[in-house]
C-alpha cells in the first residue's frame, strides 16, 4: 500500500491533507524567517553565530529563542499528523489546528511571550511580514471555503426546507 506522506502525489487528492500541507509549508517558511530574523538580532547583541550547528543549539537551548517553541511545537504536531498513518486527518483535526494557527499568528503589542515577540519580529523583518502574509492568506482561503472539507452527509440539503 502506498504511503500517504506529505511528499506522495496521492496525498494531494485529499482536500484535508492538501490544506494541512499548505498550512505546514507556510508555517515552516514563517518559522525559518523568524529564526533568520532572531539570529540577526542575536548577532547584533552577542556577536556572530559561527555555524549552522551553533545556531541549532541556540534555537533549542538559548532563552533568546525560547519564544519560538510554540510555533515549533505546532509544526511538529502538524508534521506528525501528516506523516503518521495512525492519525486520521479529519475535519475536526483540521479545524482545531487551523484555529491554533490563527491564535498563534496573531501578534500583539500588548501581549507577552510569543504574541509580543512575534509583533516585534514583524516590525523589524520584511521576510517575516511576507511569511506572515502567506500564512494569513492560507487561513483566509480556508475560512472562505470551510464547506469543501465537510463530508456530503454534513452539508445541508438544499431541497429540505425547515
């Protein structure tokens, strides 16, 4: 039986999987842009980061990068959903994860933790703004067509009148 990994073309026939792949790809781009932006700011304060290995250690262990953990956690959960055959991609799963993405990618000048640091990154890094735009656009497309993922039996019958 063919595996339905994110890289399998068969996976693209399922609209729920396609939605999660698109969200995952855009969130991964956002995460990468945030790491680059944080690296630049970190280097202005602490000096040059010598290698990719050192950057990975910093991202995983240095308090400077801790605020990125909720985004990494969400990416890992989406990745697990896409890669693990033990998990079904259901309308409820997608709805829940989309809601989490919406909540997490809502910057706030008055917030603390992720939302405040995210707000600051958006204000200093154009690449983060562009990645944020792509995530937002994907979420708006999902909101505009929520019925495309519902099974036919859940859609209202236009012939039935209350």
